[in-house]
C-alpha cells in the first residue's frame, strides 16, 4: 500500500511537470527575471546577445573568463529548436537592446526535438528572426551549426551531411540579407563530419577546449557585424 502511494505521488508530480512544460513550450520563464534586471540599465555600448540552444547555454558560464570585460549576454536554452527560439526572440533578444545578436541554432531541428523539420522550415525560422532583428536595428551574426556525426539522444539520423547543407544555406542567406556568417564548422569538423574527441566529450557539445577555439572566431564575426553599415 505504501509503495502504491509513493508511485501515485511520483505519477502526479511527473504529470504536473509535463503540464508545466507544455504550458511554457518556448521556456519564456527561463530568463524572465534576468531580463528584468538587465532592463533596469541602459544598453551598454556594443552589447551582444548570444542566442541559441545547449551549446550557447553551456558556453555562457565561460563568458567572464573567455570574454573578459565584454558586455556579452548568454540566452541559450538546452534542447531548443528554431521555432521555440523564434517565439522568445523579442523577449530574450530585442528587449535587451543589443547591438549584435549571435544566433547559433538548427542542430536540434535536425534531431527532431520538437517534431520533424525540413530545411525549408528551419530556414523560415531563421529568416523571421533576422527580419525581426533588422527591424529593431540589431545586427546579426549567423553561426554555422557545429559538426555532429550522430546524436547521443537519437542515434542513427546521420546528421553530418544535413548540417553541411544547412550551413551552405546559412552562408548564402547571410550574404543575401546583410548578416555576418560565422563559420565554426570548417574549423572544428573531423573526417566523419563530427566533432573530434579533443573538442567534445559527446560529439555534439564543445568542451572547454572547443569553446576556446570558438572565441576568436566569434570575436571576429562580432567585430565585422559592428562595423557593418
């Protein structure tokens, strides 16, 4: 009887957790309090928002040491896809009044985290984010998707070539739309179209060495974006 009661409690808590997640599909609550604190201060010169998924989310803790003294803000959420990022773009980017937004997204779309996505669907979400940014005088850096030969949470999708195709589109669209293209991929890819072991523990997320390799690439892209006319 006691075991059944425990199981019932666990079931109720799990159901409540799932319901809460569904009520905030884009996780708008994640940065709401932090955004309110930032909103109290005028935008600093050349404020930059790094916007993305778990790769950006995990990188933000290194910002104070990897980008010392820079007004860089991390707004990544683990597992997110471009439709979720589009929903929270105004709250987590526009309302922070950055000079530049660095967008890194797409790998979770390829993994199907929020359902099947075609490249055109992903492209539409990127277009919408860029158009919103430009309408608010925010310059955009479009980052290449990092290489991955497989996803630990969804094996067998063989994403390597799909990532290459999406990056080719991102590069072309950046030129077409007046954005800066940030090419992490060609600087980090191995012979299997994945992340090498020295840069990642799981083949998807960079380790500290991987992030350190990304720093000068990001800094150069931000510099270019700031000087765009």
